[in-house]
């Protein structure tokens, strides 16, 4: 299940505004198709996504195998790592 938030461009200015705390993030392609979700410290994960495309903690969607590269992101801040893991279960 996708996050119910507006997509933001996956670019340096967006990453710099991301919280430096745990959370769930969702990556999307240029068409707004969800590529999947991941958890971690949001700024760190999004820096990795910006540099390499898909961070190690990223769980691709089953139908994202033929989707494009991530160009968009949205996230939900968590209160702890355990909370972020719970959010991933709810949104996977």
C-alpha cells in the first residue's frame, strides 16, 4: 500500500529537507508508479537513493521489476526503528 502523501522530486534539495530520523520512505518513477518502500534514517537512505538508485534496505514492489529508475520520493517519519519497521509492514 502506497503512502498517502504527495510525491517530491528525488533531488539534493529534497534530501536536505528530509528528517534526520527513522522513517519509512517510498520511491517512485517519473510516472508516479511506486517502486517499493524502505526504512532507515531518512536523510541517509535518501542520499543513498540519490547516489545509487535503490538503497540496500529498499524492498521493491512485486510489480516494479519493469518500472523505471526512482525520480520521486515520499516519506513518513517514525518515532523509532521499531516504529519504522511497523510502518513498513503496514505499507508493504
